């Protein structure tokens, strides 16, 4: 990866985030900065709080304490309407980013445009936007197909196209390569890089996949015991002597 500068603008800043469920302290003072144009990989064991952190970040869960600033806005104090507007700047590709089975590929991609009319206004002809999103993932020929006619890798790419159609400034990827064969996984990673270059998106990538982390990350954070236990480039962390860090790279 090209060297990435932490002198860039901070796009997301999480400070001292805490969240517990009963006696289980999932996040215990987690800190994170995401910089403009950066691919930041977050790795943590199952149950380490990665998904809880993402839920807090998109306002699905309220943290017990701490602050989350997204594009200079404190999401803890935003009104619902402003939060919805901000969400159009944040795209998600989650593990089960399921397509709607009863809709064609085109209708799947039009769905976010119809939901968020504020961002683009009412669009009479969605075709150019749909085609551009499909072009980005190399699947323009699937526009009139149904999801059942697509392979697993194609579905993942269409879900990514649906994320891109709102032209978000931030993309959150949750296990983007899980369940894909190695060749398809590689294609998805290449696609993620292309999108970063084309749109200068800032991305958080949650993954267990060491190969994915090596290929995509400008910087990494290891989430251990509810905190940002270690951060650095893949090579820096990979060559650490700390057993807790080594455990991620075995």
C-alpha cells in the first residue's frame, strides 16, 4: 500500500468509548482516529467488541460514556434528522449485506436512492447512477438479473455497488472476505482498493483475515480487552514480540 499520512484530516474520532452489558465490560476506553483517504483495519477476537463499536458508531447502540465525532459532528447530540443525513455519508458492507430477493439488481440499487431523496433530490432517471455503481464493480451486464441468478462473489459485489450509489465519504466493511473462495476474496480486496483511489473514501475494515489485512490496510488497530491495545502498520505489528499481538498473526 502507498504510505498514508496521519497528517490528513480526521474523519472519525472515537474517544474513551465504554459499553457494558451487565457485568461484561465490552469496550473499556476504546480510542480511534480514522483519517481521510485511509483504510484502517480493526482486528479483534470474537466477542472483543468490534461489532459493538461499529453499532455505537452508526448510532444503533448508545455507549455508556465516551464520544464519537463523525465528520466534525458529535453523533451523541445530533437530532434524528441530522443523524439520518450524516448516515448517507457512511456506507456499510456487512457480512449479511443481503440483496432483496424479490427485486432485480437494478431495483436493489435504486432502493437507497428512493430512501434518501434529500441527498440527490428526486431522480427521474436513475439509470446513469445505477450503471456507474455497477461499472465500479464490473457487473453492468447483471442489471436486470435477480439475486438468485448471481454467484456469492457477485452478490457481494452488487451489495458493494449498492453501498457506493450514495457516494459515501466513509465505508464500513464487516468481514468483507468471509465465506468467499480465495480468488473471489482477492477480487473484492482489489475492488476495495480501486474504490479508495477513485473516491478517496475513508474505510474501517473489520476482519479476521490476515491476508486481507495485509493487502488492504494503511494502518491497523488490534482490539484486546476492550481497548485499542496496539496500532501500527501491518509490518510493524507483525514483527512485534508481544505475545498478545503475535496471536493475531499466527
